[in-house]
C-alpha cells in the first residue's frame, strides 16, 4: 500500500505519495510525544548531569520552535517532555532515572493512547546501561500497552539494537550530515504514525546491522560514498509496501555492543523490505573503504603552520578531538598553546569552555588585564592548561554566571571563553560576541566537519586530528571491550547481510 501524507499542504519531497488526500484521520486519536536526546562518548571522563539538560514540558514544549511542525496536522499531539543536552560524557544514572520517571508520569496521565511519537537521538549512554534508548522504549511500551503504535525519529549517528526493534513499531532517521533535514525527518516519523493509525496497520519493522563504524567526519552525505548511499533513500521510500527507509552510520565513540551501522526499514511488505535491507546493507559494506575525510587533515602542529602559511583567508582550523557537538569536552587548550608558540597573528578562537577564566574576566571588566590559566578545567587529566596574560575585550550581558561568555585578547589571538560547554558553529555565535569571523586570517573552532554556515567561508578548511574524547583515530581508541567485531577495527572481516525482524511482528 502506498503511504499517504497527513500534513496540511504537504510538500515534503521525501514523502510518499498521496499527499493532500481528502481523508483526514479521526480527530479522536490520542497521540502523545516526548523523548530524550544526547550523544555520549564513553571515552569522556565527564558525566552529563541534570543541569546540562534542557527540558521542555507541556505548553512550553508544544509552542517550541522545534515542535511547531506538529500543528500542521489535523490531530492534536499531546506533549509530555523532551530533554536534550549538548553531546558529552555518559549520562549520570540518577539524572536519567529522574527524567525517565517524570516522562512516564506525564505519559501515564495521558493514557489511554493510540500512538506515541518519540523524538530521540539514539546515541545516549547511561552509567550502568549498554542500550539506554531500549530502556526508555521498553518503559514506555510497558505503560502504553501492546496496541499503541510507537514511532521514533533518530539522528543519523544513533545506534540500533534488537531490543529497540522489538519494542517500537517504526523509525525514521536523518538522511543528511551535516544535519539539515531535522524537521523533515520528524515529519516522516509522525506522518507514518498517523498513516498507520488511520489505516489500522501495525507496520513491520526490520533491520540489518552492518559491521562498519565510521566517525561522522568520514561519512558525511556531502561527498562520496555517503552522497550516493543516502541520496537514493527518498525514491526507495516511495516503493509500494515501504513506509520508511533509514540508513544509520551509528555512533563510533561509544564502546557498547550495539555500536554499528544499520539499515532500518518500516513497511507492510516483508519480502520487499528484506530484499531492500539486504541490498542496502551490502552497498554500505562494499563502500566501507571509500569513506574518507572530506577536508584536508593534519596534526595540530601542521594545521597551525598551514593556516599561518595560507595565502588565502580565512583558514578555518577545526579542533576535531575536542568538538562538543560530537561528545568532546570543549575545554582543551592544546591548539591555543600551539598558536601562541608559533606567534600566530590575526586569529579568532571560539571557543574554550572555562568557567573560572570566564569569571575572572567578569571581575576584571572590559579593558581589564588578567592573568589566566586557560583550559583543562572540566577534565584536568585529559589536557594541559595554558597560562597567559589577557586583556578583556567583551563581556556578554548575562546575569547567570553559569551562562556567561567573555572575549579576551592574548597577543595575536582573540579568544572566546565560555562558562559552559557550547559550540561556535554559526556566524551568529561570533557576531553576538562582537566578532566578525571573516575579518580574521585564521578561525579556530571546536568542530568536526564544518557547519553549513562555516564551510562556505573556509579558505582553506583544515581539520586537526587532535586528541580528546572523540579522537578521530578510532582504531587506536583505548578499551574497546564491548564493541562487536567491525570494520575498521577488524580489517579482514567477512560479512553477509542478515535481516532481522521485530518480536512485535511475531505476536
Ligand atoms: Zn548526528
């Protein structure tokens, strides 16, 4: 059966088929939504605690920018809570248990339910657990019962497992990296849920794990082989009997048995799904040696030298091992030390997380001189701080000391300091601090592949293969204790795709 879209005025190209159907689902359907999203590196010694989560509830959630797309449906989606945090270290168990308990309590108050939509990331690691998303789904399933349909949306860098497949009914994952299809993916997941509820279908969920693990920096969909692998999915989504085709890179910096690439197919035609999952898993496997960095890579020292020698500007140097949006700490001053030693000029560095240094700047005031120890405040064992004399150039007007940011000048380097872990990947992240990134010869950011706003201005783009909680040298990561054999950890692996179904479809 072809799938119909229930979005008012649907124009999302990735959707199947009979958009703008005259029929609308019953207004009596009861559908709730809520979830938790974070990406956790098990190589980080930091722990993600409650104060790092942003939790939206009830009306605040319903009116949020991220979920306003739900208003396009003729059915009311009932909010519970959505918790999200900047990627980082594993989630502290107590924090997870508290958020989960509140989610379940809110869900319980909305019972009975016909459908549940779970906006997730898929790479959460909780202390003492090796399949945290499965735990969340199983708890939700226990509450909503076997007949409620559960649909999840996922990041491309999420991990799948058999317990996950056995618990939910449908899944849709991002098809772009950098992720520019967040809303489209959430629309696919919710639209599919409405379609199945309206047509009274319990979809068939199948997956094929692929024993390949790549950092996101090698598997972007902007270049090959990622481009051709993911580009074909929208058309496949329109095949009869197919509701969603997802292909996931997985999250490489989590040493857990489920970490692997995967193909996940939701549909109503098991034979077609099986065939398609097998073919896509085979394609992904066959492309494994093709995955490469999409930009010039070098050591920190080489990158600093090349940026200084560049005849064009701005050179953008990405400190990849310490990128907070991939799970890095964001507090390392290794690149700063190298820039100072080489006496680099006309550099903007955004930024380093360092609350004590940020507070010292606020004490000194704009124009004040301060002796700072910069970096290594979150994990003193992972890197060395840099001592420097600085002049305070700018202080963000912010009453809460935990959310403050300062800009200092240290010799030829204009440096942003932040009291909390955050990226500087959009132009506005600079301009709000009074900085014009393009006016500098060198821009340093803590990033992997550059964001859609920074990539076009990079001239050249240099990715430093720096050490940190998300070191790109994955084969030499310490303590690979739980990971299943996969490429490139095992170079001479043999693989024949196997497609697994869901226990939900066997009952
Ligand atoms: Zn991602």
